[in-house]
């Protein structure tokens, strides 16, 4: 019971909530966080297929087809055996 009641003083509160940090440690922390976030995004992109491997292009030679034989020389025609129809 030897404690005095707490008095709110904004400048004391702000001084305790914002300690001075070393610039090198802050820079290292920022770089590590950026690297970790990029690593997570890269792994996610690879696993989900956003970065699909390049597709192989299949090429085919397209040539004009050979000329069709003339119809009168190839087509025989005829009705077949007349004896079978009767």
C-alpha cells in the first residue's frame, strides 16, 4: 500500500510506447520481412500454376493435298448384274 495512484501523462506514455531503435536493425527487419513475403508469394504462384512452364509449340508442315484423279477415268459405274434384280 505504498503505491501512489497512477497518473496519466501523455508524454510519458508516448515515450514508453516508441522506444528508439537502431537504424541497422530496422533496415534488416524490413528486408527480412520483404524477402519472406516474396518467398511466400513465389511458392504460392509456382504451386498454383500462375507461373506455368512455357508451352512447347508443335509445328506441322501443311502441304496441299495431291490432285484428285479425274472422275470419268476412275468411276466405273453400272447397275450391277441385271439377273439379280429380277
